[in-house]
């Protein structure tokens, strides 16, 4: 059996891992995740590149969760000839109905807008690429098959798999795949994205006892997050100070997971009387849909989250929460001079409504921008974190006078300590450990810590295109 890495190797986005081998003389091949590259100048080129296998030859795909950097190229794969089944959890399937259609719609809209501008002589350079259409995204959704956590399924003869809870976002999973090899089974475990232990929305990641081949993420493998208490303290300080000076707060947030976690934390802080009555606008159709979907999977949430949501259902007046529907409502938010908390996507500030809110709010010193999640290299969010000034927003330079705060404790990704805690759940060292889904310094740092702390010997940091026996 061999494994080849086509993404999220030496970088964070574009998770695509290819496994091939033989079972009783019959060849098989499958993918774990098939995600989109995001951020950086070469993301489009990577998303368009041809892979050195025929998609029609793939037996199946195992999908760990719905985030676009793990799922976003699935419609393209299907359009190129993959006819097999995509396996995921039930909540992931529900989320993909939102995320993949939204992704396709954005691509088609961006192309149409650019084409119109080109005809008017207002567009220079190449037109944006459409990776797949809404029609192709819908066709891809018909190939999904969903299972509960712990429910064993058999994609092909000789391979059994099941999902465990990764605690990252709704439906996120650790994939456990048992492959028959000669007279024994070889277990492949892919962590997907692991959540923090003790975070306010999702339960702790499930611990796995054994693996022969382990793929473990390392997004924050080189750092520790602030504690949840410190995070709440900082959030209270920033919000209180900004409101005192009559400013607005813009919080870029991933529409699935992060937006719901922020809402939950703000509601809980009001419940504890650490913050006064708040005026919150959730300005993202996708985040709105994901928030309502989260209510349908109430039982999969952390017990604290369930308790907070039950309290809010009886105390709606404590927080004035508005879901922004259309574009005109979104534009109207930019006429608010102070007292607004605007939670909007995209989480890395690369597109969507949040870019417009940043354009209006960055130039004013009374406002605050709260960065709540990972910002990939090359993104506007990363430039804000790195204190670049001015920054280019909507094609023009904007001077940053608003305060910018990075609150790492809200991350849906485990930090170094959390990742180590999860790895300590294994009763013995896997034969091979592949450290993936991290920028090079994060992955190399975490690999060194694994060797030092756990005394695991065979720890590998693959790069894009690398092939390994396993």
C-alpha cells in the first residue's frame, strides 16, 4: 500500500491524500478529503492542476468534514469522471448542501461580474476561473452517503471504515480505515481537523487507541492558544472599550463553526453579566444557514453549549441578534456609526460581505477588528494580523486606523498541547506518522515535539507530491 500527498502537505489548505494498494490481488485506490487550496497567489493554479490519476479509477472518497479546504474540489472531481461514493457523517452531508452550492454560486457570480466588466473595458487580465458550476455541485451532492459516528461501513470488499468525533465543527470526523493486507488488517487513521479540548461549542475530540498509519494535522503545532478564561477576558475588554468609545466591532468568521462559537460565547458573557445588552448582526447567508442547522443537531453539541442555548431561548431580549438576509440589508450596516457587532464571512477576509465591512470600518480609530481564526499566508486577514498598513481592500489602499486584535483562544483547531493530548490516547506508536495540514514551521516544530515528548521514531513531514510506502 502507498500514500501520496496532493495537498495540505507543507501548507494548511487543499487537503487531498491518495491511497492505493492491493487486496487479494485486486487493486484499489481512494482519497481522504478533496479540498480546495485557499490563499496565496498560486492557489488558483493548484486548484486547476491535473492529477496523475484518472478520477474514474477512484473507488471512493472518505471526507473528514465540510470545510472547503477539505471538501471544496469534490464537485470538480465528480465532473472529471469520479462516479463513486463520497462517505461522510450526517451533519457533514447537511453542511455540504450549503457550502458546496455557495462555493459554486460565488465562482459563477465572480465570472459573470468580471465578464460584464471586461465588455465595458473595466476588467484587465484573465477572467476568474470557474472550477465547477452550481449544476455540477448538485450532481456531486447526489454521490454522498452519510453515517453516524461509530457506524462501520464497507466501501469495497476488504476495507472497513468508521468515523469518530473530531470536535472541530459540526459533523467533523476522525476517519478510521481498516484495510486487509495479506493475513492482517492495517489501520489508517486520519485526524482531519481536531478541535480544542474544553471549547464552548463542540465536544472534546474522541481518543483513538491504535493506528498503523497516522495522518495528524498540525495547523497550530508550533504554539499554545490562550486559555478560554483569558480569551473571554480579552473579548470583554475589547468589546467594552470599543462600545465605550462609540465604535463598531467587525469579526471576520468562518461561516461554519466559528460564527456559531462566537455567538455562543457572546451570549454566555451577557448571561454572566460580563457584557451588557449587545446588538449583533450575523451577516452571512451561509453562516445563518449553518446556525439554523446547528440547532437541528443540538444533541451533538457540548453540554455547556446546550445549556447556554436553552437559556437564550427563554431570554431572547438579552441579545438583539439579527440575521442579515439580502445585500441591501448588508450595505445598510455600513451606515451604523457605532454600537454594532458585525460577524461576517469570509473568515480570512478574502471575499464576501466582510470585505465591505472592513473597507468602511478600518479607517476609523474608534472601531475594532477582532480576528478569531487561522489566517493563511497571502490573505487579507493575515496582512491585518501582521499589522500591514495600508492594506489593499476592494482594489484600493485603505489605511488601518481601527485597532486589530487576534484572539487565538477561539480557534477550532487544537494547539500543540491539545494535539499532544490527543496523540497520547494511542496505546502504542503508529508505524508511520505523517504530520500534515500545517505551514512548514508549524509541522516541523510539532514533528520534533512528537519525537521528544512521545519518543515516536518514524515521524514524517511530507511535501506536496511525495509518495510513501505504508
